[in-house]
C-alpha cells in the first residue's frame, strides 16, 4: 500500500450525506477505501452515494442502538471487517443557553454525545478482538474555546474530546486508535448565517477531510483544523482567564453566534435538524 493510500480499507462515516461527512467519505474513497455512509436522511445519503460511487449507503439514526448496529452489520456483511469509523454526525443550536428549549438541548446531547459514545462502543467491540482499527470522532474547537451563543454545543464537543481521550487511554497498546478532530468553523450549512471574528478564517469541509485521512494513515490523539489553531489554544491556556476572554472580545468572537447571527438564513438548517 502506498503512503497515504487507504486501498481496500473499509471506512464508515456517520452524517455522510452532506457537509463534512460527505467530504470525508469522498477523500477516503479517492484514496482507495471502500466507503459506507450513514445518515438520518436516507434519500440524501443514497443520492450522495450514487453520485460519488460509494459502496454502501444507509439510513442511520446514531441515537438508536439497533439502527447503529444494523448499519455496522450491513457494512461488514457487504464490504468486510470495519477498519475505520468516523463519528461525524452532529447538530448545533444557536441562541441563549438560558432560553434554549429543553427538547433542543436533549437533541444536541443525544446526537453529539450519546451518538458518538454509542458509535465508539459498537465499533470498538468489533475492532478490539482483531487488534486493529481507527475510530475518529469529530469534536470542535468550541470544545476547548467556549463561545457565547452555542453553550450546549460547546458542552457536547467538550464531552466528545474528554470521552475520546479517556477511551484512548483505556485501550493503549490494543492496536485500535482513537482520535479527536477539532475543527474551527467550517463552511457548511451548519454555519449558515453566522458572523466572523477578526483574524479567523473558516475552514472548508475538505480541510477536515484531509485531517481525517491523515489521522488514519498516521494516528494522532488530537488534530486541530487548521493545525495552527492549536498554537492559539495552547497560548490562551497560558494566559490569565480574564486576559484570554478580553482578547476574545476584542476579536469579536462573542458576536459570531449572538448579535451577528442572521436567523432567517439559519431556519432551513434548524428545521431540518430539529434544533429550532
């Protein structure tokens, strides 16, 4: 196998019908992987799969054990033993934490935390006896740099990071690798209608995809997207909290998901994901 090649590796991606998930699936497929995508939107998953020539697509509710198990069973029956699971499915809600409806909070917790934990467990149970595999969980820069207007989302991504790190430590030396990917804001439907902070540039889905396939080839515990943002995170942690927060205010990070939000541009996403 050539360096960087994923030839014949079986790769499954959750939330793979669009956005970051689709970009990851495309990147893996181009490197020779046999790709399966799962998504709550079955029609969109099939359309994307047909267009890209993926080997398998399926409806997948990551919050339901039977649905997730059936998806992974189908992957292994059709394509062979699972080599890589990318837990990408996730949702975001924008607005006041205090005023957030309980059903919206529960939706984020179910998809972003429980879905990742469930997928990690189900995949690891298959991989550990074989002593090989990669489980890659999509976290967020918001998991280490909390941002006004997306408190619950930040909490869920902080949980994803902590869970991934702990499971990695538990299974050290097992042959199964656990990685958390921490992207900055990414140009997808999820970030439609939000603002921009000074000096920060959004990433593209392909940037995250490149980080994922890189982590499959050379496993790492944490990967920031872009990598340079990791330096910013490290430097902020050395600052007094008041200084770090004041710097954020000066750059306008607090406005991105609050006063700068254009709610009309977010309605379609919120309605589709159940976060309105």
